């Protein structure tokens, strides 16, 4: 006798929570969005470089490994943004939007490492002793992770003061 086929008990996430997928890859991304995002990444990089334990040369062996890892990860994210074609993003090129979404996701990961006060995320991702990140770095990291293009803010009709913080 053949085994009976049961229907999957797994329901779509939308049915069991308020989850909504990140719409950034399906929305418009304009040159101004890319520039604002790059500025937020630059601010975060400056804050990380100002960390009390960061050496003047991040590659210096006296810079804690986990701090170097986070700086390098954010720097490479910034480099990816720098090489993006805003023309392709504005034309809604699928490959360009995928790269854009990847950069947004990378900021989410770096924020998870920076904001975790237990040090577990940092240890898990870097396999190095954790580093404590001051509040100013955590704030700038959150701004990068929560970045929302102007076009998405307009679609949500957010008040201007809230949209500026995104």
C-alpha cells in the first residue's frame, strides 16, 4: 500500500503574521535615493573609524578583529553602492535592483551585529571576541538598516519629518 500524501501543514507567512515582504526591490529607486543611502553609509563608516579601539589604519593588527570585520563589511557595502548604475536602477533593471536589495540586506546584517549588546551576534558572525559599539555607531547603523527610498516614503504618504529620518 502506497503511503498517503498529506497536504503540507505549512501556511504562507502572511496568513500567520503581519509580515510583509520588503518592497524595495519592486519599487522605484532614484539617483537621489542612492546618494542619500551612500551618505548614511559614509556617516556610519566615519563613526566606526572614530571608535576608541580603532587604529588610524583599520588594517593595523592592534584594531580588534571584530571591529575590523564590521568596518570592512560596511566599507564593502559602500563600495557596492558606489559602483551601482543609477540609470539601471531608475529603469528598474532586475539585476540592478537585486544589487540594491543586497546592499539594504547587508546593512541589516551589520546593524544586527552592531546593535546586539550581548556580543553573541558579533562572535557568531566574526568568530572573534565581541566589541562594544557606542550609541552613536548604533544610531547610524540603525539609520542605514532602516533606509527607505524617497519613492517608498511617498507611496506610504509618510509625514515629511518621519520620511526624513528614514
